[in-house]
């Protein structure tokens, strides 16, 4: 089954912000972050229900080697990437984005 992949604008902005921060530290690190983001998306698309549920219906896939995770919801029709969230931030911030 093919699901639509939707990346919310806030999530896209968070990925760009994180990549920009890593770029300032090291272009190689930024490239690794971008590659890991793409890998995580591919894993989600391949098997969206394999990752842990972290709140109601929201799941989290970690970005290997980085303190970030992609939070998403999946249905039979679509996968919606909500935030790309740093693991040390207040969880209340990403809980505000839960679909109601």
C-alpha cells in the first residue's frame, strides 16, 4: 500500500534549523544529519507501524547518531511528519501538536 507522505512546514523548518546549526559546526556533520533524516523518512515509509507509540497515536523514529527524532502519525492513507524534535526539549511542546 502506498501512503502519502506529508511533512508539515514546522517539521521542515526544524530540520532546516538543525541542519544549519550542524553546518556551522561541520559541513560533514550537516551532511550526515541530512542523510539520516532521509534514511528515517525511508524507514517510516517502508514500515510506518514499526516504531514506538509515544503519545496516543504519535510514533517516534530516532535519527541515529543525533539527539533528534521524527514524530509522526500514520494511517492507511497517509503519514504525517509532525515535529523533528530534539530529545532534550520539553515534551509538552511536541504534545501540543498531537492530532485531536
